C-alpha cells in the first residue's frame, strides 16, 4: 500500500465512524450528501458492506484461515499468533512467477482494542522505512469483510537470543551482531519512527547472520502528537518496556534506547533487567552470571570489563541519564569492541545511595532518626572523600595524557621542521637543464632521490624524515599522473616506517591510504582491502583527527564494495551516524559516505527505493557546499541519476542528467572527464525511454571526449556499452561492435576480463553478430566469452544471445529453459525496457513451437504493456523480424 492509498483508507475509516453515528434510517442519505473522492467513497462502501455482513470480520483468533484469500494472497499455513494478530504463510501468483510472504491478520479482539488504528499506523510506518535490517511492507489492505492484513517478506530465521545461545557466541560476537539491531533502530529514529517493543521475538537472524527487525505493531510516529495509551489496552512487553512506558508517558526515542539495553542484557545474561535480585545495592549485570554454574557465565569477564557500565547507562530509570541516542549507544559498544575506554561512567556514590533509598524506603525511614545527627558530618565527609578521589584520579589521567600528547606533538613538530628544511634545500640547489629555475617535477625528483641518498651533494636524512619526504613525493606524483614512480616512493616510505609503527602511526596510515588508491587503479582488490584495513587500524594508535579517521574508513568501505557489500553497508551506516553527530556533517566526507552506502545497497538483493533518501541527501549537501561550476556538483548530479533511473523516475532522472551536463560544461575542474561522464549518463536515461537516436548522439559525444581525455576508469565502461546498444537498435552494427571492443578494453585494463560485465558485453557482441553475419559468427563470439558453471548462472546479456542463437538453430526447447530464468529475473515494469527482450523472445519461442497455451499466458502477462514498441509488433505478428528487435 503506497502513501496515497494509506491516506484514502484513513479518510474512509474516519467517515465510516461518522456514518455509524447516524441514525440507521438516515445513513444512506447522509453518505450520499458527503463530498469525497471516488476512491475514498469506494473504501467507505467496502467498510459498510463488511459491517452489514453477519460475520463482520474473519475471526482469525478462533479458526484456521488456511485457503482464504486476502487481496492477491492465498493463506496457506499458520506461522504464529499473539493476542492482536495471527501470521500466516501466504502465496500469490504474478504472471508466470510466484511469491511467498508472511501475512499478518488482525484478530477480532484487537479490533475492539483500537487495533485497526494500530494496524493502519504499522502500515504507514513500514511504508516509510527502507533498511536492510528492517522487514519491509510488501502489501496491505482491508478485505470486503473488514479483515485488516499486512504482507511482509517471509524471513526464515531464529530469534536472536536462541540464535546466539545455540551457537555459543562470545560477548564480542554478540555485540557485533547486535550492532545490526542498533543500526535498524537508529534508521527508524532518523525517519521519526519509535519501535516501542524491542524484544528477542521481534528480532530474527537468518542463516547468513543478518538481523531482521520485525513488528512495528505498537510503533509510533515521532512527528505526530503523542497519544497517552489507555492503561487497559496498553501494548508492551514487561521486562523490556522502559519505566516511563509502563507509566504511560508520551513516547520518545529514549524508550527504544532502554529496549535495546534490555535486549542486550537478555543476550548476555539470559535474563531481562527486571529479574535482577532485589534488595541489593547493585544492579550490575555481571553479578547475575558470576556463578560458574550459570549458563551465561562465559560473559562474566566481558561484562565486568566495561559492558556493565554500558548496559547500566542504557537501562537508567531516568530517560535523561541514558544515552542521548541509539547512535551514541552503538558508538560506546564499538569503543568496547575496539578496546577503547567506554564513555559510560560508573554510577557515583550519591546516585547509588539514592537508588538504595528508593528500593528500601521502609528501612531507611526507620533509621532516619538514628542517623540524622551524623548525616551532616560523616555523610558529607564520605561524599567529599569520594568526590575528591574521583577528581584526583581524573586530574592525574588528564595530566598524563597531556604530557604524552605534548611529547608526541613535539616529535611531530621536529619532523615537520626537518622535512620543511630538507625540501627548502632542494628548492635552492636544484636547477633546470638550462641552469635556470627548476620545474616542480625536477624538485620532486631531486627530493625523492635525496630521501634515498641518491642525490649528489645532499645528505640522506634520518629514516622517519626520509619516509615523510617520500610520502609527499608519492602523493604529488600520483596527482600528476606519474603512477609508477609514485608507487615506488610510497613503497619505500612504507619500508622505512614499518619499524616505527607506534611512533609514526599517522604517517603509516597515510601511506596505506595512498596505496589503496594504487591498488584500486590496478584492480588489485585484495591489496586494496589489506591497505585499507591497515590504515584504519593505525589510526587507532594515534590521536587521529576526524578527517583522517573518516578518510580511512571510507577507503575500507569502498574496498569491501568489491568483495562483501553487506560489510560495506555496515561500515558506511556506522560512519554516516558518526559524521552526522560530529563536525563533518554536510561536508565532502559526508557525501562520500552516502555515496558508498548507495553503492553498497545497489545490488539486486536490495529494493532500489532504499537508495532514494540517500541520494536526496547527497543532492542537498552538494547544492549546499559546491559552487555552481564545481566538478563535485557535476559528479553528484550525474551519479544520482542512476538511482532515479533504476526506480523508473525518468523525468527526474533526465532533468538531473541535463543539469549535470550544464554544470560540467562550465567547470574548469577536469572538464573533459566531467563533460564525458555526464553525457554518458544522460544517454543511459534517454536509452531507457526508448529515445535511441537522441541517446546515440549523446553517447557519441561522450565517447569522443573519453578518447580525448584518455580516461580508462572502470565506470566509463557503461558509456561504451550504452553506445553499442543504441547503435545496434538503429541497425548500425559495425559501430556497435567497435563500441563493445572499447568496453572490453576498459574492463581488461581494470583487471575485469572475467567479470560479469565482460560476459554481458560479449553477449551483446554475439547478438549483433547474429544480425550482421549470421549464426556461425554469433556462435564463435559466444564460445569466446569467459564461462561460468552453468548457462543459467550467466549474465542476462549472454543468456539472451544464447537463446537467440538456439531459436535461430531451431532448438526452441533449450531456449525456453533459459528464457524462463530470464523472465523471472526481469518482470514487466513500467518505465523499464530490460524485460522486453526475454519476454519477446519467449513469444517467438512459443509461436515457433506452436504452443498456443503458453503464448496466451505470455500475452496475458504482457497485456498492460501491449501498446509499447516494439512489444506491440511482436505480439501482433510473432516472428524473427518483430520479436528479435532490440527494444
């Protein structure tokens, strides 16, 4: 259910309540006199019909609903039930594909407890949220008989507490897994949603170790007026509910901070916070698992080592004493994982005393008269002693840290002066070939030689000074395009710095970060990941400023994009939370982190709508920080077009792409590159709209600029693939083959010759050769494509070419198997064209085989798009000339 439909149901529900308030003879006339949109009127009438039926609503709490239909879904078997709802396994058929889901059905009892309103609110919440760790909404509605239902993806997993205990996870592994829950709740809070029911049964872990947060049934929008829930119908879970939630106070995000603390308490102790032994003067979780016989005793040492403090802060009875946000809570847990001091402090004496009094009011009242005369003397003295000790310890730590930092700063200052003096001497002594002033490159060459002791007349500096000089020359040479000598400088700097890992951690971190750039350029992905990890680890050894730490984490996230996108997404989620809470908010680093997260979520396993708010945020920041002629603005505008294009929002995508071209044409920052890439992305948008002549003209200009710039970056490959496809559509086969050759050259340069992109390009070349030179030429090309294990595991472009060749060679049976896989991958969608080729080829295969039943099924599934070209021609007269057309 989209936002518009949800608003229609809300309006209908309110009008239905008014209809019920009318006298029964007047209801029909009252309804006819109301001015409402037709869609709302239909929904009101649906509610009235449900009211007037004798059954009123499906009694999902009393009987088995298996076999019943709700919307397009058929209920199959019960998965679970509670007091408010029952969850069923359900299935729906979409054309030739089948989809399974978990359908949550509201019970009759819940209808009497304000459940309809909560169900509608849950649908609204799930429609707002799009996060990999939050179970999203697929569909929802109200049946003709008044039954409210929600459909969500079927998550096959275990409760998080059972998952952790069954695997005997240690505290570190539990906290690492639990941080996924924190990320999901933090995302919900950023979207103004409070969960209010965080407990083990609402957090599932799948077989891959991914967390899924469920059940926003009692969730609350934080941007609407708070409701004070009626006591008799208050929906919460004792043991996990915050004290203010039990009192019925208006909800805040502090409720979820407490709920998260209670959940982690359960995972580490096997108990909820409410089961702590009463009558003691401590609530430390470690006390609960102190016994060696306790099933959770393995967590005793980690709990005593600061996790106690973190949990006590999250579970503080007063909301203001808890972590101010979920991000702050998660940050302290990451500090614990990294072996850093946590920010939570041990509760002070006065606080503990006040809690003791609250727990033992009767005993304290009886003793009050006895101690009254001592309270002002001994009590004050004890308090002052405790406070004095705390302040003395704090001052001693601060003084030691200050001395250490002063020593480090002195050493860094000495090295900086030495590097400055060394470079100054190079500038004075180095001369150009004609004896005149030297060029910058001459000075850089001499400085690198001098650092190695190879420059005549210069004394080789000490190792750390030499390393810093080589780091500097390596950076400059890379930026000047002298990559080979840059790499040599950086590798020599690394060798000089390695023995000084602790005292030169900052310089080592920068060297590794620069080596990440080299590894990426050369396609050495394992080296890229190794250097990025080292850069991050080294920043923990020195007082790295936020810019340095963020830059290293960005490189680590980018490295994981090539091997583990889930880990990349976790890194970028965490980094964005830190950035938004610190001084780097609304900076280039912020944009870079958002960009990384967008790429991490761009795979087929993710709903592309997850990326939409990320891209909108990138646009906001870019327009805030970049000049109107900035290359950074051009890059951001052109890059976000891919998300809008993937979502079929083609008008917005085209406007952004044209804005990017306009900015690129004004910029002086690497103008050839920006003018080329922005045009290539505009071409892709036009191509998706079927405007191939316009697209080809734009692609030709973009590719010409790419040749002029000599840029062989991997992202430019799609420009050549786009040019090849539009040229093929227009029958310009020689031009298409030349473009696929350029595509494969870029892939080879970047070490991607065996990648799926190379196989896709090879498949397009085979399809073009089939039309240009016939099946023998196409078969030779397909045989040269890098193989994978099975034909069904190959990229779609290769499978399409193979299916075309099989149909040409009169082997429709084998072609049909490939086409069934392709149709599953590419269902018909509005404003998309990728689905057309496999479905048109399927029509051709069915027609060639005389399969009238299969042909009718295909025509039915494509009926909503039957007027689109070239689909309409293929359906009207199936044959090679119509159904082999490139869409």
